[in-house]
C-alpha cells in the first residue's frame, strides 16, 4: 500500500486493464519457425492465461485488439558441465509480435524473457526431459508477461 502511494505521489501511474482502451483480445494461432515442437500451443496458452490474469477478455474472434505471435528462435545452451556432460542448460526463446488495433499495426521484434531461464539436465534422460518441458512452459509464461507489459506500455504512451 505504501509503495502504491509512493508511486502515485511521485507522478507515476499504476496501469491496470481498466485504463486500457480495450477490453478484449483475440490471439491468432501462434506460428513456430523453430524445430522445437509444440511451442505454438504453449505460448498461445501462456498469452491467454496472462491476459485473463490482467482482467482482459480473450476471444476467439472479434476482440478489440488482435495479437499475432511468431516464435523465431529457440536455443538450448549448456551453462554447466561435469565430466563433459551437461548439468544445467538455459533456454533462449525469441518471439516477434504484431498488434492490430482498428487497422493500425504495431510490431515488436525478438521479445525474450528478461530472466535467465535454466533447468537441471543431470540425472536420467526422462528426468531431464521433464525439467526441460517445465522450463519451456516457464519461458513461455515469462515471454507472455513481457508481451503484455509491452502492450500496456504502448497504450500508456498514447494517453494524453
């Protein structure tokens, strides 16, 4: 509470969905230009979940704005090894976004998570796969938050 008061007293505004000029969004099917399977459905689900969490309705068609996402890069980088075996890996995923609002198009290129997303790849192959799958979902969720953040900032800058 004190933090919110501090921000408003310094001239900052906390932006919620009530101040946005749209109430709903249509998320077009996500395109996946990588060889990593199922990223399109995972990112689509993460985007829908995050918009709903922000109080914005997700519609299958005729939303106030339309979001198109394309996964352009997916990499696994080894960041720790032991006896020449990968122990920890990082996921790097990049997404291009196109927002269409009443015919006006805004694009953001190469959006990625602001956090370093890693997982343990030691243990059995099946354990490593399970860790990787959970981490891919986390990467999609973090990128979805970044996309929603950029969308909110875009509309905040347009306010008088």
